[in-house]
C-alpha cells in the first residue's frame, strides 16, 4: 500500500497472501504436481517459501506498532524492498531491542492494572507488547533476506568429463521488481585440487571424502567467497538467465555452468489491494470470501549448455573452455527472457477460478499458463 493502510485492508492482504503461500506449499509437495518432476527444484523452492512465510508473519506482527506497510500495488503485489531491508536491520538488533522492553508477563500485568485503574485501553503498552512479539518472531525466524548466500546441496561426478559437479542454490529479493527469486545451478569444477580430491579412479565420487550436505557456499573452498560475491552481484531480475550463466562462465575459468534455473515468484493479485490488472481485480472483487480472492503466478526459467568449446593452451596465450548456451529462438518469449525453456504457472482458489470462468475472462487471463486450482486443501492441475 503506497499510503497508510487501514487495518481491514492490511488484514485482507495478509490473509490472502497466507492462503496463497500455503497453497503453493501444498502444490510443491504433491507428487502429481507438474513441478514435482523437478523434485530437487520443488524441495529447494519450498525452503525459500518457508522463509518468505516467516517474513510475512513478522510483517503482520509489525502492524501492531508500526504506522506503514507498503506493497507494490501496481506491479508485483509483494511488499516493497524497503520492508525487506527494515526486516533485515531489525533482525540484527532484535536482541538489544528486546532487552529494553519489559517481559511479556510484566506487560500483561501492567495492561491489566492500567485498564482497572484508568478504565481505558493501554495503547502504549499494547504497542510495546506488539513490538516484543514482532522482535521475538524476527529473532527466531529464518526470514527472506535481500540476499541469501549460496549453498551446495548435491555433489556427483560427470563420468564423461571426469569432473565433479555441484548443485548450488541461492536466493534474492529483487529491489527493483519487488519479486522473490530463487536460483539453482549445476556447475562442473575442473580445478585440479577438487578433481584429485573428489573423483575416484573408477570415475565416481571418492567414498573416502565425507561431505556433510548441505554445505554453506560453493563446495570449492578456494572459490567459495568469490562465488558468493558473484551471486550477490548477479541476481537481479533485470539480468536474463543466459546473461548470468555467461558471466559465471567467463568470471571463473575453473567452473563450467551446465544449467541455471531461476524461480520467479509473482506477480500476486488480490482483490481491493493490487491494481496491476483491472479486469482481474474487478472479478476477484466479486469473490465472497476475501481469503479466496487472489491469484498467484510464478515463472520457472532455465538455460542449459549444449556443448563446451574446448580451451586452448599456447606458448604465448591461452583460452579457457567456454559453454555454448542454448536459447530457444523458435519461441519469441523464450528469446526475450534469454532462456532455453520456461514455464508459467498460476495458482487460484476454486471460488476465484469460478468467478473468472463465469466472467468469460479465464481463457484470456490464463493463456500461456499452467493453471492450478486450490480446492479443499488440495491442488488440482491440468485445468
């Protein structure tokens, strides 16, 4: 909300986004869902979804003492980046601020005394209690930060190249688009030390090396800090997946990105709050229950290498190996996005879908999307 929001509108928004994130969580865990075929993607995205849910719990609690909460009404439908930054800052000093606020039991006792003594509601004490609840949630919760450091979740060996490869993921909340982003990359490592340590003579992962997955950062300790810095600088939504993959290929001669996926959550539409599609807003406004008056979309983008151009070593100069990334030029949208493949998905409650269908707008709104309907705690796909 770009101006001060009334409590009713804020509660409608938080109720709708909670329903949407819970529905997406159900979708990610259903074995018959289209995304479950990418089981590692679904598992990884679910972790970031938990962080995002924790952030919304914090923001909801913050309404009890803060005057403003802003969302990107005309674009993403998610909170603006300033809220993410404020949450990150509050996370850093939550312990010190909590020490300055009386314990919850003492506040409750003071509130009761105030009501009995003054025959009025203790608004200041209520704000202190709300701030305590908020800071306690911030302190214990793993929230969706502006940037979430890379983590290695799988290690194996490519028998053709005899190189180890890693599956790495990281996250970012894009400050320009106000969209949560999750990245996953499959990266081969030709560093001599890592090949020697991880690849056995049989071309398989060396069983003598115990790797306690997940590992914070890139598994290669020599490159891990540089890789963190690269991911932090190259996670903007404005950068296409092929641009990011190409930059990674060029910046790290020893690393060979074979695949890069990006999960883009949003836009999110909710009745009476967002304004990025007036027709959708009008139809959602007719839905009886506010917690069912929403539509959540997401995009899964992928770019992969089709070949590796061998490196050259000469007396006076040398060239490292380079990946040749595939862009699907037969699909104009894939070319625009800079990807080999992409999928667009939409999740909508059953009542909202019925309203969209009855309006005659469903086919136009969902063109190009794989549509999923949330009904009675289950997600029905293939509509």
